[in-house]
C-alpha cells in the first residue's frame, strides 16, 4: 500500500484518547485512523513505570501490525512514562500529547505563570514541568492532580454540583497563584471545559492538549510528506482489549459520532478474541 | 503446619477488600491473614466475565501457594462473576461477599422493600437480586449502580459537598421507593456510611457486607473446626501486583492500622518482583 494511504494509529489506555481522535478527525478529515484502547487494563495511572512501559509496547506493536504511517500516543500517562523508548523502537514517527500541550502553554502565557492539571501519575511524573522548562525555564508552574475528574467525565457529570465542587476544590489554589494559562494535561478533561472555564473565569487561557496534539500531527504529516492524497472517505477502525459495549456507549459521547466497526483483541498477542 | 495455624487468604481486585480484612481482624483477632490485592489490574468492574475469571483464578492460586486454610473473595465483582467456579476448583472453603450481605438484608427488612447499591458490574450482574430472592422471593428489590462512590472514597472525599451530592443523586430514587434496608454491595462503601446514613435517614438499616462477611467467616471456622487455637499474636501479610506505596497510603485509611510487611508479586506467575 502507498505509505500516504496508510492509517494513523492512535493508542490510549482506554477511552480518553478519543478526544484526540476527534480533533484529528476535525483537523484532518481525509486521514484514515486506527484506534486501540487498552480497556482491559485501564487505568494505567496507578501502575508502575515497568508495567506501563510493557503495556505501551504491546499496544504500539499491535498498531504497527495494522501498517500505520504514524503513531499518536493519546495518553498522558504513557507519554510521560516511556515516549522516548517507543520513539526509538519503531520506524514511524511517534507523537505524544505532552510536548504539544507544553508548547501551546509557553506560547499562550503572558505573565509567565502556568497551571497544569492531570492524573496523579502525570502530575507526579513532572513531565509537563520538564517540557515547559525546556522551552522557557523562567515560567512559574503550579500543578495539581485531579483524581475525581476522570470518573466525573465517564459518569457524564460534566457541569453538575459535584463537578463544580471538584473543579473549585482542585483549581482554587491555582487561581490564587495567579495563573493566566491552564494546561488540561489529561485527555478526559476537554469534556469539562465549560465547568473549568466557569471556575477559572474568562481571563485564563485553557490549553486543550488533544487539540494541540492534532495540530502537531498535521504539522508532522506536512513536514514528512505523509498526508493522505488519495480520494474516498476516510475509514475509522476501533480496537479494544475488553468491554466494547461500554467503550461504544461512553466513547460516542467523547467522539460525538458513532463508533463502528469495533473489535476486541488480546494486547499480549494481538490476536482477536 | 497444623491446619488451624494456617492463615486465612483474602483476595480482592485492589484496596476495597481491606474493609473486609478490618472486620475479620476485629471479629477474629487471633487469625493470621494473607491479603492479595491485584492492584496492577484494578478495577475489575469494567472487564469481561472471561477476564475477571482468569484474574480471579490467578489470585486464588497465589493464595493457595501461601498455604491458606480458607479464602475470602473480598470483592463483589469477583463474587458475582465466578464464585462457584472458584469454590469447585480449590480444596479449602471459599467465602464470597454476596451471600452474607443478602442474608443480612433478608433478616433486616420489615416491609420487604430492599435497596442494593454497588458498582455497575455488580448491579448489572443481578447477583444480589438472585441471592436475596433465593432466600425470600417476595422481597421487592430496587438496585442502583453508583460509579462515583469508589473514586470518592479513594480520594478521601467521604462527607463533603461532592459526596453528599452523589449520595443524594444515587439514593434519592431508592428512598422514594420506600426501602427500609440498604445493602452496601461494594467493599469501598462502608467508609461512606455516615454520609449514606445522613441521606437515607435513621429509619433505613444499612447492611455492611464487609461486616457480614466477617461474621460468615467466624461461623465457618467454628463449623469446620478451623479456628486458630495456638498462642502468639496474629500475623498479617500483604501482597499487591503493583504500586505498594499507593496501596499503603490509601489502604491504611481503610484498615485503620499500618500496612506492613507488603510485597509486590506478578499474579500471572506468583513470583516476587
């Protein structure tokens, strides 16, 4: 197959990466996509570096077998844990979600005070602090883990009393520090944007790392002359390691379109189940 | 080793089973315990029957290697999914958490209208409805999945605004149905008891399945003459498949005592890591 016709592979520990898939579909409507969500072993956030790395290699190897031309690691935990190793291991470009979000934050901030919110593991990894400081070491960063945000999003509680309470509790201290830019360093968080905006006010710029990652994918496709040129509508295929029914139900809210076809595979062997 | 001296094995997908361990420690202070929490693969609730069964067998096999005299499946998801298979597979008594909770509910209700709350999988399995109806088929049951309760407990948000909002949202419809008994069909939920009590009022009896399971263990030890008779203080050992630091931090809130010693093992092989 002509390389440009090959799909872009998207890997996530579960459902959250669909916000990245959605942005790629919006920005690059001609590109074919293969999504793999490791729903049998989600969430990765509470697992060790060794376990996450092993699972990520299994996911990426599965995508390579689908003859992808590029891989998007649409998962902050994996991007923070082992992106370099993955980039060194496969012969196609591998894009994470951290670098694009960090660059957008550095470009957006005026007062040089930036907030970063994500899962416990992403925040504790310090990956965003490192990525932002590599670009501009004088930026002050205040970060905060928000463990309730993922379950709130998956329950569809995007703007009720519990969501607003959680947002106030987590974001209050960041607001007090005077941040003018807030990085949503978790792929679930874009769905909470209206609530985060309400709590933070209009003066704070929200960096949506799903959207920034889609922009980075577009840039790389141009740079490497990998953009699809053939005609015909783009095809989207979805693979999960467990529970396709729940992935479909919750995922369609993330993606804002129907999820079909969807297949279940064993990530340890890549075989269908 | 004398059979009676052998430890009781407790298996859970993660941390929640520690509420069952705590009740066993309180009711049976002489018994040695070995706890295994499969923290690398938690939560089981969103996984398929096949996956859960495979993981449960690995956990139970690991406990059998620790020469346990009895196994407690301190996990509603596993108890609802494959308790029979586990009981048939091993030569020691295997106790689940569903039967004890169901029996307590049947004994407690006066008006014959019972509520059951748990994870999505436990509720969708219908296991409590079946277990209660086996004991008394005329009892009316209203059940409800409460997906936010586990993350609330793990975040330590036991009685703040978000916890009360979630409890009101989930329990309101059960209250309206006039239940006089509410089964907490998830091992995390006992930590939410004060909030659940506040929302449900003093007239509703809360069945704590962790406590009921400890009573069932005590009964079985007597019936099978398996109670420990030797002197010396009881020993407690903890095994997890990942992230011992988080297990210790969150688990000590569940257990109300220090967690030590703790070891990390690979559930697929039983080997230490």
